[in-house]
C-alpha cells in the first residue's frame, strides 16, 4: 500500500503543478467496504483524511479508530434527512443538494459551524444526486435569503464525473463545474476554498480542470470485494 500511496501523491503533485492554477490538491481516501485495519495501514503511510459513503458503516470505523485524534472523517455519500444528526462527527459533508438538509444541519447546537459542500449533478445523469446547473442560482439565492450561510460554512462544490469512457465528456463536466464554482463566488460574494472533483478513474482530468480535492479508493486500497 505504501508504494501505491507514494505513486498517487507524486502523480497528484505533478498534475497540480502542471496547471495554470498550481492549486494544492487534498487527497480523501475513500474507505467504503474497507476495514479499520486497512484504514490504519493507510494512516501509517501518512494519510489523515478518510471518506465514507454510509453513516452506519462510518460510525463503526470511527469508533474503532477513535484513539487516532488527527484523523478527519468526510461524509461523501448521499445523505438522508433522518441521518443528519449523526453527521456531527464528520469534519466535512460533501453531498448536500437540498435546502432542507442545510437547514437541518444549521440547527446543530454547536459553537462551530458545520462545514459542507454543495453537490452538482454535472453529468445530468438521472442516477446521480445533486443540483442541475439551472438550479444552482435559485439554490444559493435561497441560502442567502434565509441566511443559512451564517450557520453553516459552505466551503464550495462537489461533483461526480459522468460514468463513461469518453474523457471529453468527463472533462466538459468538470470544466462546467469549475465555471459555476468561480461564478458563484463573484456573483454572491462567497469565499470558497474547495472544489471536490475526481475519483480513481478520472482524478487526472479533474485536477487539470481545477479540482482542489480528489476522492480515491481503489488506487489506494485495491479493488473492493462487495458481499
């Protein structure tokens, strides 16, 4: 695993240095279906940010690894409203696509603002969650009108690339999301710092198109064995 991680980190650095932005890219190790032992192995190789897709699976692993205080856990899967209260343990929630979810998160009775990303359906695939591009402006207008951004820290956007071998389509989806990311900041005077795009099969395109955070599982842990 150590060699895989080193190769991946070097590749990410090379890609980010090759862009005009030369942006710093954060690696989130996606641990869905992988055991706490595997996560600990990655931790011992230097990784500190781990992403989970399912709340219940995540809570078990978080408890198993609770002595490792410097681990940051991200919720990257689709979030159901009845599970919102359990997300308090995550340092970043990637998959927000409704005002209702934001309002529920905003009701947390903590001093620190919960940190979230707004999910964009850049591929326009019906199987994917997220806002279509024409829904983005009304969504942020409602956020500002209701002052939800005063209780929740919206750090930026997240998207999942289209499920296709056509790398031009993937690039177009990421390019369009980057454009929205930039336009929102100017139009609504928002201060974003995170554009989460790219997974194991398309992270290179995502970084070339401006991603600042990639979510990678199989290139770190190997192929998943689903039961």
